[in-house]
């Protein structure tokens, strides 16, 4: 619980707000996952444990729906992830994305 409070406190900091604003200004107001244009974007960190690492390459701007999907996929246990080949995963989910 302490870690979440620290992260929440960091996300209220001037440093974070300035970083997020600059990221949106540079990349635009489109979800980098689904392409939806929206004024409300979440900044998803590719390595949540190192949330203070503000390397822009480690962040994705995503809409609320895509952020929920990404977060759910990240909750899959590693031992279960290893049972699925990436090619199969892409083929399965690609059906929904490429129609």
C-alpha cells in the first residue's frame, strides 16, 4: 500500500505533470493503441516498478479503455504467459483489431 501512495504522490508532482503535458504535446491526443482521438489520455509506463524513470520511450499514451485492457493483460501470471506463443496471441487478438 505504501508503494501505491508514493506513486500517487509522485503523479501529483510538478515534475510528473510537466512530463505528461510535454509527452501529449509532442505525440498528440491520439491513443497509441487504438488510434482514437481523445482529450483524456493515460500515460502507461512500460515498467511500472520504475515509475519515476521518465524516459519517454517507456511510456504509451492510451485511452481509458485500452489502458484497462493493457493492465488486465499485465496481470496474467508469467507462467501462464509462457504457455502462449506470441504469434498465436497476435493472430487471436489481431482478428479484433484488423477488421
